[in-house]
């Protein structure tokens, strides 16, 4: 498919007003997307676990305007209050997607949105937020075009979400989602994410992610700045090649259920992401001392307990602690006894693998 396939033909119906609500989850990458080309095309393929509890719920109410205005017409309510400072991001998003949703200037939209996780938790809401909004807009398109197939709906929702925030394209479906062209994954695309199409061992069907909030502040480096750091980065080419190789290896691990191999790939990906930031210009250290304390504790506990707990990181100091369902009691006890002390105000979020966005 190409971008052109997402430009709709003339719509078959006329709708004056309506409302759409979606709850869309966050996701955690196992092979990381870091670096992009123009139009939010990823520099390398990535794969993620869709989460369950960390989610954004968005309602879009729409009303047809009598005269098509020169600019987009919308209000934004975040957790019950108008939120002017989110509007420029939405406007940029609308500008990027208008050619694919030509009705955008024909309606006034009231967008009401809220997150299941605390606002200042250091948890990025762009993946869940942009995917929820993209899905609500696709629901309007479905009203205007009753011939839309479920497959096209999902692909286009992911395609649009990608234009809001790259990783958001992996938040439409569950439970294991892959984005970006990869020779070994049939149907993979740079334009949208797909449900991982290959064999998945049952051990990966129920996985836990306990998110340790080490630093609840604003992100030190925005994603936009971060991705840009990969332009002219001395290790960029090797890193992009490595992501392809890690995905090839993970494909085998997903089939075999080999957790030792899983851990090695996932932790190496997290550390490589941070290594890219430490070796770019300007350079950044996004881990905090407590991030390292947690990592060392996880390594020591894994060794002494013979469990398969491991960690991954986003572009920040928080730690995602990953473990299979069969080890949840022992690992959760360890988290409470030994890791929570390193969290800001003792805060953490218990999440698990989820099955994608839901229409409400
Ligand atoms: O979606 P963005 O542009 O905020 O980038 C997210 C990048 C990482 O979270 C660090 C990695 C990933 O693949 O999700």
C-alpha cells in the first residue's frame, strides 16, 4: 500500500452530527523506534507489547458547519477542563492528516480526553492520546463511508496515528504489534503498524509490565529532538541495522518462548537507546541514579531467584519491569520489597499486556 491508498473516494453519506468514543492503550517497545525520516517514516522497524491499564479515553463530538472555515474548528477539554496548550499539537496533527480525512474542515469538533494514569507521572500520553483521537476520526469516516472494511479501518487508524506520534501507530491493536518494513515479517510497513503475524508462544500472551516512576518530571528531551539526534549520528547506520537483526532474532524467540534470549534482546535494546542519546551531539544522560540502582537490583534478583524478570526503558528515567504471568507473585513481592524505594514518592503503575483499543 502507498500513502495514496489512504485518500478516500467521495463519501457516500451525509452526517450532520454525532459522537465517537475510544479508549486506547499505551504500548512499550521491545525493539525501539529511534530515528525517523520525513513524514514520520521510521528509520528502523520496531515491535511493542500493547499495554492494558495505561490508556487514554477520548470522545469526539462533531457538528457540521454551514460554511467551511479557513481553519480547523475544535475545542479541547482535558480531564474536564479546557486545555489551550494542547491545541497546537492537535492543529499540527489535523494539518498532516487533512488530505486523508477531507471532512476535517467541514465540522466543529469538541474533543474531550482523559488519561487513566496521573498527568505528571512522566508517562508519555502521546501514543495512547494520538491513537484514541485517530480512532474517533476514523469512526466519523466510517459513518460517511459504510463500505470501509475492518482491515482498512485498522490500517488507516494506525496510519493516521503515526502522523500524530510515531509510536501511536502501535496502539490500535494488541497484543504484539510491529511497525516498519522488515524483510522477515510479511505485511510489515513503514506506513502503519500490524499485529505481529507470526507464531507467538503462550508465555508471551500474559506478560506483566510494572512501571516504576523514577522521575515524574517533564521529559528532558522531547521525542522530536531525540529522533533528530539520529541524523548524522556516528553510530546511526549500525544501530538501524541492529534493530533489523534484533527483530529477526525476536521473531524466533516469540515462536520458541526462549526467555533468556528474550531478556538479552530486550535489555540490550533499552541500553542501546540510551547509548544513542549519550553518544549524540548534543548528548544526554536520561537515566537517574535510581534507574541504575533498579537495573542492578533486577540483575542480582534474576540471578539469585532464577526468574526471568527484566527491564526496558523509554527515552527517560522510568523503568518498565517485565515478567511472565507464571512468576508474578515472586517478582511483584521483589518489586515491593526492593524496587519501590527507588521510585519518586514510592509511585509505580501495574500494567500488563493488552489487546488494543476499544470503542466505548
Ligand atoms: O512516538 P515518539 O515519537 O514519541 O517516539 C517514541 C520513541 C520511544 O518510545 C523511545 C521508542 C518506541 O519505539 O516507542
